[in-house]
C-alpha cells in the first residue's frame, strides 16, 4: 500500500520535472525534484571527472537515464556509483529525498572521514555498499538501527575504528562485511538467523568469538591476533594470545600490514612441527650422504620430481631442506647462498622457528622474498574464488604479489604439494602465470604469484564495463583467445602427466596484462584438491563427461576453453558458471543451434567491433562451438585450437592490410 503510494507520488514528481525541465525545477522553490536532489548530491562530490556528465541540469532526459541511477517504474531505487574516483562528501539530505532508495553503492571510491552524518535517516535502504574507500572514525551505535530493511552492509576495506556498532536490531541482515578495517574490542553478539555471510577478518578485534557467530568459517575471523575460540582452530581462549604469537607481538601490526598479522598468527603453531621436521631432515641427510647435492639446488631436485611416480622417501628430503632452513635475514642475499649457509646444525631454536615458517621460492624471476617481507607489505583483500581467498600484498621494494590461501587442500601431503608447486614454478610461457613461492603447513597453504592489475577476463567482460571493456574490440578479443589457446597448448604439453592439466579453466582464471595479453592462472591444481571437492569446485567437472561420469581428461580443458571462446564472442555470461542453473546464457546450446541455423552473426557481441568484425567473431564462435562439443572425442586438440585461432587472426590482419 505504502509503496504504491510512494511510487505514484514519484511518478507524478518525475512527470512534473519532465514537463518543467530539470533546470526550471531547480530554480523553482516548490518540492524538490529527483533531478535537483541528484544535482545537490553531485555537487557534494569531487573527483567525478566526466563520469557524471549525464547528471546535468540541462539534460532533457529523466534522471532515470542518468548514469548510475537505477529506477523502478520511474522511482529512483538505487545509485550505483562504484569505482568513479569520487571523493568529497555524500550529501545525505539530498539522498534522503529518495524515499524508495533501496541500494547505494559507493564501493571503490576515495571517500574519507566519518560515515556521513545523518546516514541513519536513509531508512529505506536494503543494501549499503561502501567498501574500499578511506572512511575512518567510529561508527555510532544507532547508525544502522533505523534501517529495518537492511540486508547487505558492506563497510569492508576502510579505516573505521572503535567498536563494531550494535546491529542486532537490524534483523533482516544477510551479509555483513567489515573486514579490512581497524575495528577493535569484542565482537558484539549478533544473533540474526537470516545472516548468511559475516566477515570481520583483518581488524583488531579481541576476545572470544560469540557463540552466535561460531557457525561462520575461520576465514571470517582471521587477521585479528586477539580473537580466540571456535571457529579459529589456532587459538583457544584459555591461552592468552600474546604467548602464541611471538612475531605479531614483537612488531605491532601497522594499520595496513594485516596480511602480516594473518600469517604471523600462524608462526607459533607451525614452529614446533617444523623444528621437528628440520631435525629429522638433517638426520636423514646425514645418513644418505646427500650433502654433496647441496649446490645442485632447486632445479635439479625439481627435475628429478618430474617423473610421474615419485619415490616418497627421496622427495621430502630434497624439498624440505631447501625450503625450510632459510633464515629470514638471509633473504636479500638470495636463497641459494642462504640455503648453503644455514645447513649447519648449530642454529638456535629461535632461528629455526623463524626460518621454518618461511616461504619457499619456486620461481626467482622477480627476485626472492620471504614471509617477513610479506608481513611488512601493505595488504588488501582481492576476493574469494572457488579454490580460496586472495590478497594483494605490496612489498616495500614495490613488488606487488597476489597471495592465495587455498581451501580444500587439507588432505594433501606436503610431498605432493611441494612436487606440484615446483613443477608449476618451472613453467615459462608468456600466457601462463607462474607461481613465485608457496608456504605449506597442514592447515594452511599459501600460493604467491605476481599481481596482475587489470584483473580477470570475467570482470572485464561482465564487470563495471569501464575503459578496459570498451577496449575489447574484435582484434583484442582474438588476441585474448589466441593467447589462452597458446598458453593452454603449452600446459597440455608440460603437464601431460596430469589427468586434466588445468582443470579449472574459466574466464575468472584468465588475467589480463596491460597489453591485454592473457595470463592463465590456477592451473595444475586438480590433483591437489580431494576428489570429492573437485567435483564441487573444479570447472572441468561441469563438462558433460565430468557431470555425468565424474571423468575428466585433457579434452575437458578443451571444453572449458570453448566456453570462454563463446563468452568472448557473444559477450554473454555463461550459465555454465552458475552453481544453480538459473541465470546466465547457455552459450554452448545457443551457439550450437545458431550454427545449425546459419545465423551465427546474430549472436556476436556488438561491442566486439573494429577491424575484422563481425566475421572474425563468427569464425571464433565456430571454433568455440567445436571445442564445446558434448563428445570429448570430437573436440579438437588444444594445439589445433591455437592453430585455428591463429588462422582467423592472420585472415583478419590480411583484410585490414588490403583495405
Ligand atoms: C545537500 O542537499 C540539500 C538538498 O537536498 C541542500 O539543501 C543542501 O544545501 C545540500 N548541502 C550541501 C552541504 O551542499
Ligand atoms: C533496539 O530495539 C529495542 C527494542 O526492540 C529498543 O528498545 C532499542 O532502543 C533499539 N536499539 C536501537 C539502537 O535502536
């Protein structure tokens, strides 16, 4: 009842605004129009550049067509102003004009200072997205109390301090994201049955985790050295946290070094186990007279491990020595020399502790670094993938790396993990992202690789549709497809021993370099994920053969590449990526029927313009469809796919030259 009344009232207002013209409306002293309120809001921002040019008093269009303004039947229901470089203030009075406002997104802007005063007056909001700004200060308890419909509250990755505000009264909440701030004190007991997602990781919270929140995973709480109790397995509330976290204690966590505190929290627990391992290893090495092999280094031992059947006794010796005896203070001098120097058995337990928990470099192309460098790095949360969560860490020397905490790998033996990481560390191809280092302990596996700023193909194709998306013309899409196919052909040759060399090939795992050269990520991990988990998290198990018979092969990767190619050609989000079958487009089925009916051109993404369009895209689409054949036998080999795309690329280049 109320909502329809509002809707009607606003339709009327918008109609009025339209007839009077927004500029006239602004000058009139009468009731404020949507246009006027939006212009007041725009006035309160700085840094918008051209992004809000459509917000103009001389616009002849309804504000519902202004960029970022979402309407439902003429009523403004949402503002999507993420990633526009906005700073200044948010004029809440102007916002409060929109009585039907359900959702505001100011994610990824540059707002700073306190939460805007009067924020609590925005009572209709269901979603508040303020992530990745520089908001700071304490949030008053009542800030969200009046938002009775609030479902999603994202305040993560700001600089908020003080206690987490009381939000128990907001009983419809589904998502609370407060990670990456500087909240302190105890977590309030939040007992909201609808709550599905809760994240307070990387703050300065202390004390026991309330029982009402213990159902969330440890990942929701990590990075708070003072928190204890379930689901954090590493700390029980009986032991005072400082004694178990020597390193976090020694160096008080800086505001931005939160990755450091995450990892720091792990040091103590690992230490004991690893001293033991180090001692065993030393004894072992003595006995087998392996000292002579010392100078051979990583490469030789890694090569020895290439053979598919690895003798389980020899490998741990070779790998553990190299990895875990490196003293942090030796890192600058390079791992080889430090390895040599630190093999003496006279190390103090403290040195062993620090050394034992270090990273193992598998690829020194970008220099060497250790856990201590990572702990000093500024960190930000990048997001959650199917295999784990990722952080970006920028070290003091300027090197930016992505640190992935792997889920679902707790059953993997250390040997298997190390063998695989070394194998991956030796890969070199312009279209393959080679890991730099790893860290292993029973409950925690980190994989460190180079950070690629442009982000994933999936984001650029379907995300904010910014400049990178506009640059995805026909030649660029062909370049991306070709790069992926070449990189995959290389992986299929190098990792031929694996059942499925990639296993999780999808657009989210393709990163794009500055020049749109694609980089394949997350490959070669299928054997490390338990079989039961694989079928849940690995995309290869969504192929027809994977879904029906739980069998995968290199041809499953070809199918997955087919989906990416169809995604590139059509610009549509494949339904194959969805967990449920709702949403997205079944690009495989769609392309197959279009090809049968010879109407491929209708499917081609109109954004894929430029030289060679649409013919180049039509041909690419056909290649994608061939890859996505339901019968694995009839799919081309990976190398053939690369050749087929190469032909298209040179045909397009030839046409461009002629014209
Ligand atoms: C905020 O917007 C209101 C109109 O909704 C306006 O009256 C007020 O002056 C604006 N405040 C600032 C600081 O611009
Ligand atoms: C929360 O709700 C209770 C009653 O349901 C009320 O007394 C209290 O004032 C509310 N708290 C806030 C901060 O609005």
